[in-house]
């Protein structure tokens, strides 16, 4: 494969299961001894299928985070050779992300191009991201057709970061996305439907039918695939009051991680609710709730809990202690619930780097939906921006946790932990945020 032209190599990667293909020009010190530098911010974490995030103290006394990166080398004969010790190391105090362990135990891997003795400028790393949340990798020498063609195209990021290689021009993907969204908007009011894996549409019932209907009309069935929903973009719907001011009915949910430490996780959600829950404010009997809008440093009297964050510096721009995290604390200092940074990063890693936000209207009964001819395209989601949003009070913890039949031997418990943001502030969580009028010339305008 070293002699293959670029298009043939990309075809071989897709044959091996790659649904997205990334490339990086390797610097001289990118090797097994020094690790391979992947990026200098948290944005990279949404490009790779990482798992098993964990806090690890370093020899120098700094707290770092490790994550597994399931990888296999794509060999010249088309076979795969697993790299069982492949992992990513995040140095959050900088931040900086590096790849290591990629040669150990990998039979047939191209050690001469990337081992500790390899200090060759101009090598090219190819990474194929597969739908099963693993990667395939190759390294090509500077004189290879792949390296020469990518250099000729000017494909590489000048900062030495990963870049995505598209089978089609990225603008084509964007145009196809916008054309598909315009097709849905042009349909006007539609009945709620759900698309099944067999291609059959059926009526949709439930509180999430606005998003389900939009995805169904776009031909997206419910799935847990690693790749985004449509043409490389994740599709997100949100309800608005009208199509003039686009005032969102409710804040947008950023993500929904469950606490993995504190009383909530260690003693159980039932203990958590009984200790800090309050009687239902609407008078529904035998029910306890834990709700409200928690912003940093704000104590909610009904619960006696305060949202805090430990281990960040520089106004939320860096993680100084990877053993820290976001906490709900009681007045006596008890940690009622905690989201350690490794657990938050694990959940954040499931988010896609590019998302299309589509406003919708709802009327009824009978319930119907209509989707806006204006949409918002967001790219470059970044965990560091999320942390800064928490520190600045832009992102709030807005739970909907309840216990019904609290006096019964087996009460009914609902868990709903969610971090939310008012729609106008959503742009602060992305590096680029545009408002697009579908059907208009696509110069785009920044929201």
C-alpha cells in the first residue's frame, strides 16, 4: 500500500471499515519514545473514539488523564494488526494531547517509520475512524505517493494537527445537508413520525417526537453509530415560539452525564433524594424532587446544595487537577454528587464535532410540527469551552430527579441529570457558530 495513490489508499481504508479518515504530518519527534502529538486543546477529543478515561498521577507529580484508543495497524496486505496498548494521554494543565503505546504488541507495525529511532520529517499518519468506535492506522514515508499528494493539495494544518480527509469536498457535504434540511422545511406542518430500521414510518408518541420526526424525515433511524447523523453532521432540534425571533421554549440540553461519585453514586440515588429532595411544589402527594437551576456558587434553598467546581484554573480554561470535577455540595461540605473530569470527558467524547441546530414549532392537538427555513451550523465543540461556560455561569446544572411513592417499599425513581444552556449562549460552546437561511446564497452569517 505504500505505493498506492491517495484515492486508492482511502478506498482501502473504507474497505477496512473507516467512516471518517484523518491525516497528520508527523514532526521529527513524533515517535514511540516521545509520543505522537495530536493537538493542543480539548477540541481533538471529539475527533477520536476514546474510552476508559481515567486519572493518572505522573512521575513529575502532575495529574494527567489517560484514555484508551482501540487501534489496529492496516498492513500492506490489507490485514489488521491490533495495537493492544494504544492510548491517548491528556496533559490538561497545558492542555496537550498525545498518542502512545501504538507499537507495543502490534505485530507487523511499521516500526522503522515511527519507533524511537525514527526522526523523519514529512511522514504522514493516516487514521480511519470506524463505526465500532475503533481506529485503523498507517504511516507513510515522505516520498510516498500519499504524502506527496497531500502536500501538493496543501491538506495539512500548519500547526501539525489532525485534518479530516473527505471523499467529497467539505462544501459539498454542507450543501447536501442544507438541501436536505430545506426539503423538510418546505413540507410545512407534518405529523409526528418515527422511522424504523426497516425503513417503515409509524406514528410517534412521546415528548421527544420533535427531534425524532425531523430525523425520520431526513432518513435517519435511531442508532448508536459512531459517525454523525447526516453528511458528517449531527442533527439537533429545539422548540421555539415563532420563526421571527427564534426564542427557544426552553434551554438547550448540552449533555446528560450521571454523577459517578459522591453520595448519589456511592450510596444510591434514593439516599441522595431522601437527604436533599423536597416535597413536590405542585402538591402531588408522596413525591420528592431534586430540581432547579444550579449555576456555579449558587445555593438552592430547597435542596441546601451548591454547585461547585474543583481543579480548574485560568478562569476555567485549564484543568489543574485531573482528580477534580463538578460537584454538588451540602452546607456541611458533604459531596452530594460529583462528575469527575475523566467521567465528564468520557461522556463529552460522544458528542460530534459538527452539529446542525434546527428550530421547530409545535401545534395541536392533534400534535404537528413545522421546521424552520433558518438553521444554525456549529462546529468545533470543545470541552474547555464547556468548563469555561460552567465557571462563567452560562452552563447550568438543571436536573429533573424525582421519587414517586416515597413512602412505599419500592418507590419509583427517575434520574435526569442534565447540563443546559440558554440558546443565545450556545455559540460559546463552539469555535464557529453560523445562522443560515435555507435557500439563500450560502455566504452564511455568524450568529
